[in-house]
């Protein structure tokens, strides 16, 4: 940081300080070399010479510029007023005024005459008409020209202002280029984060993971080729290979709560749902697809939805990408389609609640998107979300009974829960004796080994697995949550209406 010694203003760049000194602190002790007028700023002096002594300058020029002019800031003698004007401006462009004779040039008219009469050698500046007494003085004088870019033989009025403006434009352009570079880097970073940087999708990521395993010696080449062939066969079929699928989860939870639900007044569970976890091919970006597979595994078992869904087979992630692109081509969620440039296949693009809605609608499954867009409780919590989930699961036929069972496995499908950076599936809710609520979540980030602990015969092992599923109000503190809820089957006419309405797709905001 540079500080002006005159006014104390702080500037960052050296050239900004020079401009500041040029425009703000021109010395006021200069005098006219043609008359006795003095004690004025440089701009005033220049205006005075160009107006009051204009005829004198013209006359001097006609006489071959016989009159000599002394610099008011040093001992330099110039042959005409224009050269003097240029020389004085060079003084003003320096960081500090010269305290001694600039350039060591001829100090007086007598010295110049003596030098010429004695036959001493003189050195003329190649950029202007100044004559120096020795080569060292000439070098310093020329460097002044080169330092400040003043190579014209006569400086026109207003040149100092033009210089300041040029410096400002250069600085503005430099900052603009830096900002454009920063924005481009941020955009590339976002592309990499959201999987749309052209680095490949599920298949490419799986292949790279296996190649790394071979290079580390964890996998032999023969296994690599066998696994790659199996992967290509599964991808060609469009059906998930089931390697990350865990069945029987909700049944195991029902048994556990019948036996171990101490402290719970009521427990409501969703209809039977399989857990799907991320694999090496979609690790880091596949949670939305895996949660859709969980939802689909539940719907395929329920009577209203078997008419529009193929029973038993759950599509692979690349196949889900194809299905979403098909929904876009039908006209669903054109804004979302534009966001992904109409393409998901071969990418690692994250999907969210609106893509799940478009896909369900395309399959003639009625769905809604609920937007819990802000916290509704202390400490950035969402009690309205918890209350809504309880209402959703408890509205089944069992709730009409005079005395509800403590544990109920409902016929409600799981809920798709989205927040910034991740999504999970809500498969149940606990109500404690003190009235507080706790959600039960299946997380695609949880490994098959951990989920399968729910199927264990050991009570403590199951209890540990259930604790990982529990999420109290204090555990869900993102600012916004979106929920996709499925509530029936669409007729062809209803589907078309929703396609048209999705052109301006809006979630139901709560509150």
C-alpha cells in the first residue's frame, strides 16, 4: 500500500500514485519564464503562457527561437517554450519533485554559450529538442521519456488528463479480464461438481474405478475384463444389477419396533421398500437416482401402480437418465430440461425433486412437490415438515380405529426428501412419549453392509442400525427441504394436463 506524503491518501498501484500526484498535488510555486507572474499551479501557468505570451512565442519561432527559457523547477535551459512545457510535465510525472538539476544538462545560458564557444561536444535528445552537456545527462533525460511514454516533441494542452484517463481505462480493463477469468474458473468448478463437465457418466466412472484397482494390485486384469463385461451386459439390458439392493428392510423394522420400541407412543412405517445404495459407478452424484429406485421398488408392489409400471424390474441409473430425457421430450418441465441442456445420458449430473416429478408424471404416476422453503422452528429447525410427515403416514385406515396400534406398517409409499447437496427417502416416523417426532430415513450413502444389519437376529446390532436411521428435528437444519409425494395414478387426459402445467412448474410452498 502506497501513502501520499502530501495528503495521506493510500493507493495500491504505483501508477495510481503517479496519477494522484499529477492531478491532485501540482506545485503552486512555479513562475512564468516570460514575465514576473508566479505562485501558480502548472495548469494555470500553461494557460497563461499559451494566451498571454502567444504572440511572443510565435515571434520567437519566426526568429529561429533565439530566446532561451530556464526551467522553473531545475537549472535546465530550453530553446523554446514548447520544449520547456514538455520538460516541466516530465517533472510533474515523477513520484517526487526533483531537488537538483535534472539530467545534469547545461545549468545556465552562460554555461551553454561557454560550452559551444570552447568547442565542447553537446548531445541532442533523439525524442525532443533538448541539448545535454554530456552522455550521462542525455541517458537520464531519455529514460524520463521512456518511463512515462512522453515521446512527442510538444505536449498538447490536456495531455495530463488524457494520461490519467488512459491509466484508469487500463486498470478497468485489467480488472474486467481478471473478473472474467475468475467467473470462467468458477463455472468450470460448478460443471465438475454437478457432473456436466464432459468427463463421462456411470460407465466411465465404473471403468476408471476398476482401472485404478488394477493399477494398485487390488484387482487382477482377468477380473477387470470379467466385471467390465458383466457391467456392459447389465447396462445393455437397462435393468439394475441388484448388487447394491437390500430387500426386507421395512419388514425387519416392523419386527424390531414390535419388540424394542421403548419410549415410543406410535410408530408409522411406509409400505415395503427396498434400499439401494450408491455404487462405484455413481458415488458422489447418484443419490437422486437411487432414491427413485427405492420409491419405484415400493410402487411396483402396490395394486394401483402395477397398471402403469413394469413389475419387479428396477431400471439402472443410465436407464433412468434415458427415461428423464424422454419425459422432457414429452414437454415436461422445459425449464429443467434447458438447465441440463436436454441431456443426462453419459453425464454425472445430479437430479432433484423436479426431475423426479417429471419422471413420475411421464410414467403416469401422480406426484406433487412440496417446498418447505424456510425454517419454522427455533434454531433453524423444521417442525412443520415433521408434522406434515406424521400426518401423511397416520392418515391410513388404521388411524380411524378407536385405539391405534402402537406400530403400524401403512400402505403409503416412501417420501423423496431433497435438500442442498443430497437426497434421502423417508420410510417412517416415531412419536415419542413427550410428543416429539423422529423421522426414519433410508440413505443411499449407507453401504449394503450397514443396511443389512437391520436383518440381523442380534437385537443390539439392529438397534445400532436403527439409530443411524433416526433423524430428530435438530438433525435436519438445512434452510430448505423439498418433498416428492406420490398419490395415485394419472389417466392419459390428466397426464396431458400436467404436462401443459409443468411449463411453469411450481412447488406447493409450506408454509
